[in-house]
C-alpha cells in the first residue's frame, strides 16, 4: 500500500473529495492549516494513474479558483 498527500485549498475541498470518490479512492483528512487541508490517499501500485489524474484535477481546480478570484477583483 502506498500513500499520496495532497494540500487542498478549502475553496476546492469538496470538488477534490468528489473527484477522489468518483475514482473510488479512500481519502483521509490528516491536518488543516489556515486555508488548506492535507489529504492522504492510500492506493495500490496499479492505481498510480488514478493518483496522477487526481493531481491534474487538483491543479485544474486551483487554477480555476485563482482565475475566479482575479475576476472578482476586477
């Protein structure tokens, strides 16, 4: 069993956890800092591609969040 850790901003937490659930990955919230949670996901070696997909999904969610924040400022 392997473990991958994700630092997820509060604003996209539910979207990220939804994505993990859709991939049938078990996630655990291990800590919280001001505006982000640390999420650990246990997976098997053959599920590495799912972890890669989650990393991409998180990156997209953060980019979209930042774009929305910029739009709100203008």
